[in-house]
């Protein structure tokens, strides 16, 4: 396939490119923000440093399409994704995640792109309490932060293009990703790097908030299956079934790197902090013929080894 992949230098996007650049022709677009990895750009057939939310994006896309010919699909990983940053500066997230997605959808519509895959997040659903059934209804969204609200809006906008224009739009919503090459502001890299350096590890509130975790390569394989097999107008949950409380996750990593729990520092809770995310991914397992392959134990070891090698 000939793919236009946006946000290909971000964490999930770059791992997607690493997995599939030999099988498919990939043209990448990334605005190269603070969390972008330049190494991923070298794996693409062509790389463009472009912000998809810029006003003149349509003309930019025209020139890319003229050069490379029609794409089989657009895979939109591009997004501002750090919740804390969205609380401090929400306008950046609205502009990038909503306007950027709109610009891509318009380009796809005008150029008759065969498929549009929007990469979403489980955070659009809001939160669960212990004992609640996992999220299964893709239409029930109750986002809590400017980040998750902007992603929910982008999903709805993308799906509206299926309903209104008949565009082949598919959405994936994964649980929390982890693995090598994740930018160090995210929770698991923070835990590992601070533990390795004997620094205090901040944990919000009581530490009992729960998250479902998926190794990034497994998510990328789910994304590819959604690209190949996903039904138009459908949102697919991509979950692993493995969840941990935040405090237990920190203790697991501290144990694996041989550090004391004394490094844990409880801090004031985050505004609008969702308590628990957990996905019902049965539809994806059945329709996409996909299931995660990496155990949490194996995935976290690979992740720790990566950050440990960086610190040497």
C-alpha cells in the first residue's frame, strides 16, 4: 500500500513506521515538535516537516499528492497528547487535534483517498470505577480533559465524513501505550529514568488510579489490521486486558531495577484526573483477527532495558 502517515515521528507513529516501512511505501508528515524523533523520518520513502493544522495545508497536500500519486490511505497519528500540557495550554490541543484532523479529512475527501484511519485514545470515554464493566460502547464519550475532549471531537469529525460523504473512515482507540522510544514526560519513562537516577518518583493522589497498558508494537499491529480489515464507520478498541494501579506499576518497576519504594513521592492529584480506563476489545479481536502478543512482563523488561541503555 501507499500510505500517508502523519505524526510518524511521534511515539506510536514511529513504531508503526519501523514495523511496516519495508512492506509499504510510506510518506511521512510531522511538524517535528519537542517529542518527535528524527530517526523515524529516515525510514520513510519521503519525509515532510509540516504542521497539518496550518491554514495553507490544502495546497501543501496538493503538491505532495502531485509528486507521489494517489495514496491508498491516510493514517493520522498526529496529535498533541500530554494531558498535563492540555490543562495548562488547551488552545494548542484544540488547534492541533481538531483543526489538523479537519484539514486532513478535507484533503482525503478532495483527493478521493480510499481509506482514512484516525488514531484515537481510550481517554475519550471518561473514566470507570473499580468493578465497572469495561468501555464497550464506542458512541458513549465523556472526556474529562482538554486533551481527551479534542480527541473525541476529532473522532466524531472523522466519523461524520463517513456518514456525510461516504468516506471509508475507521477509528482505533487504544489503552495506554508503553515501550522503547517514548518521550520521557510520559509516566512509565518518568518512573524508569527517575528510578535509575535515584530520584523521587511523583505519583498523583492516592496512587490507586488504574490504567490498562499495551506494548506499543501490539497496538501498531492492531492499527494495521484496522487499516486492512476495519469496517467503514467503525471505532475499534485496542486493549491488552492488563491493568495496574499507578502505585503498583511504580512498585513493579522499582523492583525490576532493584530500587527501594522509598523513592515514591505522593503529590497533589491532577485536575480532572480520571480514575480508571479499561476497554472491551472483543469486537477488535474478532473482526480484525488481532490480539496483543506481548506480555506485560516481557514488554516492561524491553522498555526498562531501552532506558537503561540510554542512561549509560
